[in-house]
C-alpha cells in the first residue's frame, strides 16, 4: 500500500485522516516497523510530513514474523539486534506497550514453538542500537553475573547541542535514581559512581557529534553527563531542551565482550543512523 503525501502534517494524524483503517491498527503498523517514508522505516507517531513524500505500508511481511530491524548476530544461545529508537526493551509499571522483547520473542517462536527469550541488558526506550537477548537461562545468567568482567567496550554515538570546549574529556559523577524516574547528580556519599568518556568526532554550526565510551553502565548516565556539561543530547525531552527533534540522538554502536560459548571476545558493531549524519551536515 502506497500513499503520496498531499500536505504537511504529522504521520499518525495524516494516516488516520487518509486511510480507511482504525487508529489502533495504524499504531500497530508503526510499532512493528511496517511503515516507510521515502524508503526510511519510521516508528514515530509525530514524524513530520511534507507534501511530495511517499508513504509505503508493508501489510504483508507483518504476518510473516520477519523482524522489522537488523539481526547483528544469532546462534543457538543468543540473538543480537539493532533496537530502534522509541521502543522499550521490556514493559515497565508505567508503560505496558509492545516491546522489543515481545517482537523478538514472536520472531523466535515462529521459527521454533519451544523457543525462549531472556533479557541480558537494556537500553533506554529512546536510545537505539545493540541489544543482546539470551535463548536459554544458563547463558543469560552467565552473561549477567559476569557483565562487568566480560564487557571490554561500550561505545555510543551522540549528537549534542553546541560545541564542547574540551574536544575530549572524562565526566565523573555520582548519580541517584529518584522516584519520579529521573536521575540526579548528587554528592559522592549519596550516589553511584558514573564515568563517561567522550571524544568529539565532527562539528557543525549548531551541533557536535561525539563518540562516548562508558566505564560504568548506569541508568541515563550519558544523558545526565552531557546535560551537566551544558550540551544536552539533541531530542532529549527528559534532560534536554525542546528542540523539535523527532528522536533522541543517542545510539549504541559498538559492544565488545567475552562470549563464553565461543570462549573468545566478540565485537558487535552497527553504524549510527543516517539522520545523525544529516543533522551534523546542516
């Protein structure tokens, strides 16, 4: 199914106004990754449309249990995928929406009705990039129990507002989770240590693209670090500013860890999304 956009607007509203299809079903297509705008897979309800764009709705593969995102690696013990921005890894008390876990589980069960899936680690809902799931409880426990020892590289790419005075730096903070689901910087004796290293790799008039290397893995650590530097991540509605971005410009692009099944280190890597390049080239 294909549509030629005739006027400006937001994706979900435009589809509801121009299709004989329920709002619920359109949302399902968006969540599943079955809607493309100018050949780019889009999940954001409020994605801005401009007259002349082409919308394609894949209403066939939805029922074939084909993952709507890349599989980076798969064997009998794990599956590694490229999580899209805007998708929870697992449901929370606050949000019960369709999750990455559900989509991966459906895919694996369609291949083997006895398949099981276990979460090894998580990314924030709005962060895209590498996520590992285990296919059995033994490897899940082994990876989780030894995560800090097994993982030798956790690299992200972010686009932040403005230009950082220091082009390479190290942010050491003590942070604490609050009841309102925010993370705050607190005195040393009241929080957990968070170490974030970064290096500027490209600058434009208004933005900087940075590589980020984690020494610790705390909730919202990267987002809080750049907020404290006065250069919040583009699209960060939680710790940043209202900039009109349709997504959070934070992507987990490299993860290296010792994989006990193969008894060697293995590097998972995925390029940052094209929109990162476009915003920095403006």
